[in-house]
């Protein structure tokens, strides 16, 4: 089943402007903005202090007992601040940041507000519903140069421009903090004015909905409206942090919502932004489609007179991949969630698709001079330049993933051609600088690119060989023109893994693990290794031809085989 985070991102990307967003008080938690009820409670405490009375532990009960009616936002403000200017000034202390708040980045837009504003700017979100009465969303939109149509009263709703004609409509269901009609108490939240109700009905009927930071506990009118709407054109995505309220659980079941567990609104919307951004980029990254790239490379490989065109095509596509996977577009500083890492991996795969296809054609059809271009591709991608200012090393190393994809694709192609010279050249020629010394790119790539990153992809989270499993899946289409049969593809993939592991033993004295060490169906390691050992001991076999490239004795060969068997015994292949 598709990860719900990715499902939501794909839906938003595929249907720009179709999804509305509903955010509650949880959306502004990180900004330390108090809820309306929190303001009411604090004002009651201030009244009690002025009266020299103790209102704890239930300030609202104390107020109702003293004054004969429950505390409400509008009445409290009218009692405490008699003029409009005084009321605005009083509320500003709760909503607007002072110097201390600014120093601590409080009461200002956070990552979730900025990510939402980006989604609006890109045209993916056009309607925002909020129960909050702060102005953080407006501020974030303003920073992106967006002036939204803001609706926070029945008069605004009656005179509003049709939703489809507005670049962004922000509906403040409970009002704005500068307006005394702000709703807070349960009785106030039982129903909407007719104009606001009609507007809400339209949004819920005509748009999909993404909910974040809303408990559904107090807003009876909004909850009932959502229950009454029967439209099912688009999925309701419900971002949930922690335990759901009974009301939210019932509403989600009634509407068939897809629940997305989150750790915070900042993390959730930052992830959504990055995933949509990756999908957006992958949809437009190719100056030429993969089929066009394949057609052009075949043409240029066919005649010597195209050698300059061939070089320019390959180098141009190579530099495009380097730029598109660079730190300007994929920063290597900071902390990232598993979903953000998974989105980055998928983006790198999409960005590399045409280059992988080019490498396959070069490896299969090219002459010796042309095949040198494959080595250049691997070396260039395997040695990404360090960004200025330092970086998180594992994210920097992840930029080498496209090089690994090209290495495997070209190596599998060499095996399809049964060209051991080419295979060994691909594995032993590309080099990178490691710890101020040159090292084989194939070994460094498999040793440094973290397999644990690929466990961020949901279907691989329990697999120890997540990296090679992912590559085996991704490269399938790239070599389908050479290996249409799936079983044959698996065989050739494993043969390449075996060759790579053997080069690891002969050059670094340690084998590189792979899926070739076990049987996919019955998970029997010994039987598969025994088959390989048998093949390696037959004169003229594929494996012995690889051995011939290394100055080694019969004893060295036996030792290499023994090390690979030991590695197979030490690696746990069962799902953890």
C-alpha cells in the first residue's frame, strides 16, 4: 500500500487547486499563539487577580458563579477594554510578537505556514479554512507576494469573489482577533451565519480537504457540516498528531478519511512541500524524454561523424543531473524526516532516468572510446563537490546515488553482452578521491551510500539490503529493452552483484554483500553460494574470466570464495 504521506503528495500534485486545507490551533502551536479559549481563561485570571480572589482550578466556573453567565470572548473584552483601540491593543499582546518573542522566533510564521504559502504560490492550494484568528497565514502568504481574499465575517462571505476566480481565499471560520465577532465558546460554535454556512458547504462539496491541527472536539457547527456533506470526489486527508479525539475518530470513519500520523504541523507540511516539489521537478526536469534520449544516442553511436554530438549530449545530460541533484536544490544541511529522505531518493531516481538510459546504450553499442564516457559519468557523479559552509555528510553522500545507478546499469549491460573486459573496466577503472587517496568508485559507492536511508521507503523498511533491492526495482525498466524476461533480469542482476563482490575481495579484501547471496523465494543462502562456488571452479566460466584480471594463485581464488561465503553467513537477510 502506498505510504499515505506520498499518496497525499501525489494527489495534490496531480490535482492542482483541487484540495483545500483546514487548519486548527495545532497549526500554530510551534509559534506559541494561544487559542481563543486560552485567551478567555487568561483574562478571567486577570479579573480574579484584580478582584483579589482565587479562580483556580476552573477559572470559567469561578467567572460564571460570580457574574451569573459563562465567560465569552466578546463580553470579557467589552468589560475589560471599553474602546475598540483598547481591545485591539489588549489582544495584540497575545497575538503580536514583542522583542523577546522575535528573539525566540515566537508568534511568527513557522515552517508549516511557509510551506503552505509555497503550495499556494505554486497553484497547488487555493482555498484555506482556519479556525485560528491570528494572522500568521496572511504573513506567510505576504512573504511570497500573495494577497489573499480574506473572509472572516458573514458580510465578507456575502460579497466574496467566486472561489475559482481568486488566486487564494482564506476563510477564517472563527473570525479575526481584531473583530469582536470571533467565536470561542461551545454555544458560539454550534452554528454559522447563513452566508458563512453556504460558503463552507461549497468548499466541502467542490474541494478535497487536508486537515491539520484540528481536534473536531469543540467546533460543533464545522463538525456537523463535514458530516452532512456527501461528496466523495476527492480523498479527505487527516493529519493526526497523537491520540485522536472521539469526535475526530467518528468523523474520519464517517467520511472514509485517510489518516496520516505526524509529529508536528511543521514536519508534516514541510514534508508535503518537499514531496510535491520533487514531483514537480521530476515532471519537468528532462529537456528531452528518455525515449528521445535513447533515439539520439543510438543515432550518434552509429557513425563516427557524430562523435562531437555524442560527447555533447552525454556531457550535457551529465551536468544537468549534477545541477539538479546539487545542494542548491537539495540542501545537505539540517535534519530531515524519513518521508523527506524517501522523497529525495525518488527525485534523484527521476532526475537520473535519461542518463541511465544513455549509459545502457553506451555500454551495449559503444566502441572502446565511446564506453570511456560511461567511466566519466560514474566518476563525475561519484565525487560531488562539497558545498561551502560544511554539510551533513550522509546527505552529501546520498548525492552519489545516481552514480551507483549508472554503475549497476552499465555493469548489467556488460554482462548481457557477456563482455568481461567491459565489465571489469566499469568496476575497476572509475576512481574517486577518498581520505586524500584514490580509491575504486564501485567500492566507495557501495560502502558509503547508506542502505538505511532506503529503509525510509515504506516497502523496504524491514529489509537489510534496502539499497540494492531498490536499485534492482528502479533499473528494471532501464534494461528492459535488453532483458524483457523478468527472471533473466534477476539472474543478470545477481551475476553483476557477484562480480562486484569479487572485485571487492580482490581489491579491498572484503566482499560487497548483495541479493546474489541468497534465493529470493526460499531464502536459502547455502544452496545459492554453493552454485556460485561450483561455477567459479569451472574453467572458462564467467567468474574465472573475472579472476584472470587479478594476479592471484589458486589459493587466492579459494580464499576469495571463502570470504564471500563467510559474508553470506554473517548478513541477516530475513526481514527484521
